[in-house]
């Protein structure tokens, strides 16, 4: 029988693919071997034509749940001196060594599977109550990975030698832990310990030295979990080391404890995530749809936004003024054991100060979280890379809206289209907020997990470590760097100082191309609606309400329409103070000499002196940059409706506007927007979406309509206006991207109006619409040579 070499690419390492292939080969009577390599999984098989066809089909279509098979290729090979020989059976071989570039994807971390959960809770099982139980279907992957291929010596588990029983499981093809790299038990694996920060010197609760290796007794771990649970029930703040970093946990039903956490963490109003012991407990506090349940219980186990029940006995300070609750279920065995003891929901927020990166190291946590956490539930399995919790928001129709793409989803490989499949290795450093980095080489781009805002030295250092790790992991040295066109972003400064050629990509074009990257069947010509809060425009102004026509075949893009510009008095101060956006809108609506603007300014809460100063800035066009930002338009409308006077976190005012609209009674009316043609200085024309008629109507209707009704009319009017612009542009496909399309009402209404108008609607599926997609979009932009608008 002929010998065949089969290569499988995609996310196929760390998901039980080799054991799966070995069992499948045994079932079909195939001799040969399987191994990981730098590109995925490699198989040498000796089989007849029918068995080989069945084998190749099953490899693609019956793969383990966490696998993402990109391609399966098969070709006949003869005697090949570079390949191991085939024996009498089918074997799993050690991975070959090599120094070439890597094209396989590192597997994201996987939530506890049902089989391991049963064993965890079974008193008769030898891993009963063991906080690090795992198998080939679950457990840490990316967060413990040191290098590829994914084998135990290449993970932080390499310092834990397998005991005889775990070794037997690891080498038994019939066992669920066959080649499970993090495999461990209470005898040979990691252990937990509780450290008491109150002592001031890192003393271990119950005595001991935090620098020593934790006790190996089951009773010691049980006591640590019992004491941590008791502390939570007593209102104390506990830092808990999980899979990808530390959480700060506190009793979610204790408003005083939650308020104290906010005070210590410097997080005034931004919503906090809540971990529930199980689905039944979550249903007591929130309405959970089948779609939301599927997301919560998936291998990724993200935070999912669910609608909070008004009577839910949760601390009001968890998410002030927010009808949605960021909920997650225990996704690691340590979480399962701790939450079972607490038997109530707990806040589970990233263990850091505001704008700082996640803590992953025990000593680092003790230092950085001193004064925040009262106790530290730690373990001795090192975390190689910080991975925050992913956040998803179910959409009204279609896939969920990804708000933060991290644990369970990242890193991920995206195939580049054929037109962009060739080029030098390219490092893409994203933007300033919600930063991610990517590396394009060959025909794919690998996008790392969410890093966060680059506002502090610590976050900038985390950003640089992520770049170094990605380059090291893939064994590729980039020949060029892509960055945002904004000259003052820290990511741009990094690119300029790296000593490599730099290509800048316009912010809103990167958003659009990110959307096209995950919609490979899109036509060559697409109209992109790229709406967000801030992006550096091609003319040096602040963009954010853009309509961009892109032609990927002709490799060009043009800004064909935009929101009507207005000024922001005080510049960046308007981002924190939505009233300033409102004042800029009023000044553009009424003109400099109108008495209406000062009157509205007083209603907004400005003093006469503040009003005079800000109107002077607007009139003299001083320190009042021009913007077309849809995000600032949302802010201004929220302020005029009395829904928000400040943004204590990004997007707060816009969220309040959406929440108000969601409360509105059924009403089909909409605020009127206009579309006009603007003649530019260079002789070209551009469409302008004029918000002035809508704003005038809103001010007039305030006397007879409540804020919720007007907020809903504003959303409907904007959605109809998007479709009106699309009709005038005349392209058949429309992509919706940018942070404004995190707004479920706007996304749903825009999709409906566009679909009713006969347009194919493209939206994000795996990437967030926000700045978390910029690095991916930059990769496609540079490879296609479309970088400016």
C-alpha cells in the first residue's frame, strides 16, 4: 500500500488532535505516525484508498471540539530519509526540532470540560477537589506556552515531573489524558496557597513563608480554599490567580465591599464582571437566553452581557445605571471549587489598577496589589503570558458582538486573501486604546490577545513584551512595521523607533479592512461605515463618522461621505465631558450670535464664566479641533437629553443613550437627518450626513417627549441615514465597523435598513468592531497597498 504524508494546519496543537488521529487510525486499520511540527500536525499514513479517504475526511470534519482545521492536504511519498519510518502500528512521535518560521496557531486556553468537572466533584476520584485537573479537551494552553510546537517541555509545566500514575495516563492511547501536556494530580502537580497581605510581609495565612514551594497535602489546599471563601463572605477582597492572570474578587451581594474595591482600584463607575457559581444561580439574577447560555458554557467561557433582573440581589455599585450584567461562569477547576464554597456570585475583575496590565506573577501581585487585596490565593504553576477574560455581547441577529478578544479566542490565525498572501513579514502594532498586535507572514496573520490602553509605562512595557513574544513564538523577523497614522500614539512612537521601515495606515480604513479580512467572500467594491470616537484623519482633523469606498481589486479607497463636522471646545477635554460636545453641536447649529446656545449651556450645567470661555474658544476657533466623530455626536445628544454629564470611562455617555433608547416604548418615528453634497477645495465632491435637522427636532421635541423616546428616535434616524447615504453611493455591499457598532441598537437598526434597501451587510464576527481590530486591518492594508484615504 502506498504511503501518504498528510499535513493539517490551523489551531490543531493542544486540542487533543494527535490522540484523536491515533484513535482514528486504529479504528480504520491505518499504520503510521502523527506528530506536531512548526506548521501544525504532520501524519505519515499507510492505507488503502478507501481508508485514506475516510481518514482525511474525518480529520477535517470530526476533529476535537477546540480544534479549528484550516486545511488538510495529502500527497504520496516514497522512502524519505528526512521522515521517521512507519512501524507495525500507529504512533505519536515527538516533535521534530527546527529553527524555521512557525505557521501554526497557538491554541487558546480552554475552559474546564464536563468530564473533568465530574471527576473534580467525585469523592472517589483521585483528583477530587484538585484545582488543576485537566485533559486533552480542557485546561491552560496559550497562557503556559513557552514555544512551539506545543509539547510539555515547551510549557511552564516542564518543571513538574509526572508521577507514575499520571505518566501511565499520558502514554495510554485509550486514556482521555493521552498526551495532555498540562496533565497533573495532587501528587505531582501545582498547588494553591493563601497569602495574607494584612501581615505586610507576605506571610502565609496560617503561617509559612511565601517564598517556599507550597505544601503537597490535599488538606492544605482545602484549607486555603476554605479560608479564601470565608474571607470573601466576610467582605474582604481576595486576589485569585487563575489561568491567564489574577482576578480581584469580592462578594457581589455586599455593596460596601464592592464600593471599597472600587475605591482601592480607582474604578469609579465602569461595570464590574460577576462570576456565578452555576447557571441556576445566574438565572436568579439575570435573564439568560439559549444563545447566551451556549456562549457562557462554551470552551472559551467568556464574559457575556446578559440582562439583569430588576429584583436581583446584587450590589447596585456593580454596574451603576446599567441594565446589563457582565456575567461569567467558573471556567477553571480552582474557580469551581472556590465558588462552590462561597455559594453566591462574586465580582471577578482584572487584578490591576486602572489602565495597568494584568498581574500574572505571585511576587508581582503582592507588590502591585498591595493596598488593594487583603488576601492572595496563589499557585505555583507559572503563567507565561497574561490573558484577560474575553467579553461578548449577543447581537439581536447573527454572531455575538466581540467587545474584548482574549482568553479562549486568542491568539488566532486569520488567512489573508490571495491578493495579499505574499510579502515580507510584517509587524502590526495597532492603535492606542484596546491595543492588540499582529504578525503577518506567508498567507496568514496571527493576532495576539487584548493588551489594553497604552496609557501607562506598565502597559507600554506589556505591549513591547507581547511583540517580542509573538516574534519569538513564530520565529519570524519582521521586515516592516505597520502602525496607525496618529503621530502621538505610543504604538506609533514604538514603530518609529524600532529601526525598521514603517507604513502608516489611516485609522478608519484599518477598521474597514479588518471587517473585510473576516468576510473573505465580500465583493471587491465595498462601502465601509467606520464610526467611532476618535481617529487621526487624512486631513489632520479628528475623524470618526466616515463612509469609505474601497476597491480591493483596484487597490484604492476614498472617503465618499462623512458626518457634518463640528468643533470640540477644549479638545481632548470633550472626551471626558460630553457637555462640551453638546456645546460644539449647538454652536454649529445656531451660529455664533444666537442666544439659544448660552441658554442651553446653562441647562447643561455650565456656569456663565465657563460658557463665555468655551464659546470664545469656539468663535475664535481656538483650541477647538474640528471633528466628524460619531462617538462625540452620541456624547452630545446624551448630554442634551440629561442622560450624562461626564465620562468616567470610555463610552459611558453613549452607553447611557443606548440604554435609554432600549427603555423606550414602541415608537416607529425617527429624528430627521439630511444628506447633501459638499464641494471640496480640490474640485471633488463628497456627501455629508447632516445631523442639524435631527438636533433641531430633538431640542423642539424635548417639551413633549421623554429622553428615552428621543434617544430611540435618534438611533432610528441614524440607521435610516446610513442607508440613505449607501443608496446615493450605490455600492452593493456595506461593512459596519468601528466602536460605535458595539451599540446593539444601532447595529441592529442599521442592518435592517440596509437589508431592506437590498444591500449585503458585512459585520464583524471574530474581531471586535472597536480598536482591538486595528492591527488585523493594518496587516491587510499594507499587503494590499491600500493605506490612505
